[in-house]
């Protein structure tokens, strides 16, 4: 049992060790570059261990009905660690010890969620994922907008946690245990209390994933944070919560009424997110509304009854998270002073051709254009949804994806404009306060 726990949870233990080491680094005032190195070392080591576990087909029950390692947990943790690696490689100057400490803590929470076989571990993982992200929004900013964005995220995240806990209490009253498998069986039985518990649990996760109409915190939180923090929230935090949906619902098929509700929310998220992103003049707020649209595609996969739900969400989370990280990293190179006004992309190919090409590839992948990876992520979801008998909804979702082409392609066109925007110097005050968020 002890060996199973140490080997099965070795990626988490490596991150925990990195967190403790980063605390020591901050106390001793070690160079901030060493902090990033410790983060990358822990993430890289975790990836090596996971690769070995996947190759060996490792599986273990660490704590009965609470912590278990299975095939899904291995692949889900691999997705999150790849996003963590992308964050570490892409933002060399993201911040000092505290940034990497909080990023490692949030990533550790995401990994714990994927190990969850019971609601206790799931809830602890979600809180460990969310609270460092809240701290990162306000950390090192000293701006009113950052405080407001962090406060809104904290309040609505707390509401989501309360709703989730209420659902968990009802689930415990139904099944008599906190095991996810027992709750899923009770949900499939169709009882009224189990249905309400399922509604509350899923609603709490939808709020944390910024699914319409639970998305209100996302635009302000994304826009007020520094770009590395926005990248972390749009990749690691988003992917961890969405993958938690697959963990919670497992292979339980949705009934007629829940499927109707999920379809409506998915289509509304796709339409609203893409339409709201069209007129955004700033990259981080555009990214926030884009994440709302992508949340719609992700929960769309919950309609699957062919057994591909978990696989579809794994692929989508991986492609979306990595493309978002790449887009944020490239934008940071094109706008080194931290201003996220989209005008900073004008003529970007002349100044930074490699960064411009990487940004173009990332946003076209997010748009779902072939042959980029994002196309295949959406293809897998649509294929499963159609095979599950939801052809009409799939057609509407596919049509909604064309709304996103306007702003994604618009970003690419900006990169190849002849005129170039200045990348240094002061901007007018009107540009700095556009959309209510200082640059």
C-alpha cells in the first residue's frame, strides 16, 4: 500500500516538494530564476513518471472510495502537467518565487482532482486549484482593477463551492457514501434527490468552468490579471475543472431532461462567447469570452453515450490549453510592455516573425480550422454527439463555430498589416482605460 501511494502519487509529491523548496527559496531570497527552475524540474519529473505509468498500465486504489489511480487519471494528469510545462517554458519572466509557488499549488490541486474517487478529495482539489489563482490575480499588481477582478472571482468561486457542497450533502443522503461511483449509480437510477444533487454538483462545476450564464467572473478576472496569470487560468484551471466533469459523471448517460439542459447551455455558451468576443479591443478580455465559447464545446461532449466522453474531453482540454498558452506566450513577445490592446499586433510579423507565426497558428487552432489540432478536438466531440443521436444540436454548434472565425482570423490579419503600432512609450489615457480595465 505504501509503495503504491508513493509511486502512484509521485507527480503530486514532486510538486509538493517543489512548493516546499520554493518557500525556502523565498525565505533565503534565492534568485527568482531558480524558482522557475524548481517548478520546471518538478513538472518535468512528473511527466517522466506519468509516461512510465501509462506505458506500464499502472492502476492503484490509494484510499478506498477517495483516491484512485486509473487510466483516466493518468491521462488527465498528463494534460495538466503538459500545460504546466508550457507555462514554465513560455513565461520565463512571469514573476518571482510567489508566482511559481502559487502556480505549483494550483497545478497540484488540478492533479488531485483527477485522482479523486470521492467528493472529499474532489473538493479539496478544487479549492487548492482555485485559491492560488485568486491570489495570483491580485499579486504584484497594486491596481484597483486587479483587486476588483480578484474579488469577483473569489466571491463567485465561493458561491460555486457552496453550491457544490450542497449537492454533495444531498448525494451523501442518497447513497450513504461520498464515493463518486456510488453517486453516479444513484444518478442513473433517476431518483428526485439524486437528480437535484447532480444538478447542484454540475452547476458548481459549470460556474468554475465559466459556462454561460455562470461566466460573469471570467471577463473581469482574465482582463485584470497579468498575462501569465490569464494563461494559467485559461489553461490549467479551465482544463482541470472540465476534466473534473468527466471524472464526476464518469460514463453515466444523461437522461432526456438533463441532456436538454446541457444542450441549451452549450449552445448558449458557444453563441454568447463568440458574439461577445467580436467587439473586444483587448486580448485578455477577448480570451475570456473565447473561453466561454470553448466551455460550450467542452460540455457538449457530456451528451455522448458511446463511451467516448472522457477521451473527447481529454483531447479537447489538451489542444485548447496548449493553444491558449502558445497564444499568450506569443502575444507577450509581441507586446513586451504588458499592454494587451489588440493594436499591438498590427505589423507584428515584421517585428517578430516567429512569434507572429506561432500566434497565428495558435488562434487558428482555437478557431478549429484544419489542419490545426483544434479542428480535430472539435471533430471528436461532434462525431460522438452525432453518434449519440443529437444531430440537430451538433449542426447548430458547428454553425456557431463560424462566429468565432471573425475575431480569430481578424487577429491573424492584424499581424500582416503594413502599418505598425509602437511597442514602446506611453499610450493615451483613453487607451489605458478602455473597456474599464487599465492596461
